[in-house]
């Protein structure tokens, strides 16, 4: 029982850290539009804002899901949210430290599933 609790605590920490890093990555995408010296097309601005808002929302779901890591359903949701955020964040083509947020959310879901099934 003690091992499961520590695994759930690890999953919770991973989900919180990953969710927060994902939220910061989305906010950075929005703020990067302000710092541009040239004027991008309206399509590029709209696309960037939509993806950034989606990443922020998925990061917040990751943080919220940290409270529910003992539930198998929420662990699957965390994995799905992490994979979606990874896609929207640009995958490994994204900025270096921010790409690890969605990966941490996916790991939180996997650790939660392993702890629940063991």
C-alpha cells in the first residue's frame, strides 16, 4: 500500500509540473506574437492564438487531473491530454524546455495506471 501511495504522489507531481510547463509554453506562444518586429498574416496570428489557447487549456486539464490520478479513467485522460498538447505544441520541433511539459503529463498518466494496476 505504501508503494502505491508514493507512486500516486509521483504521478501527481509529474502531472502538476507537466501541466504548468504546458501552460507556460502556451502563454509564451501568445507572448511571442507581441515581440515580433514584422507583421504576420492574420491567418498566422489566428492559428498561433488557437494553438496557444488549446495548449493552455490542455495544460490546465493536466493540472486539474493531478487531483484524480488514483482513477483509471483520469489516467487515460491525462495520457490523451499529454499527447494532444504534444501535437499542438509542435512535438520535438518545439522550443527546448517547453516540449517536456506534455511528456510529463503522459508519464503521470502511465505512472498512475501502473500504480493502480499493481
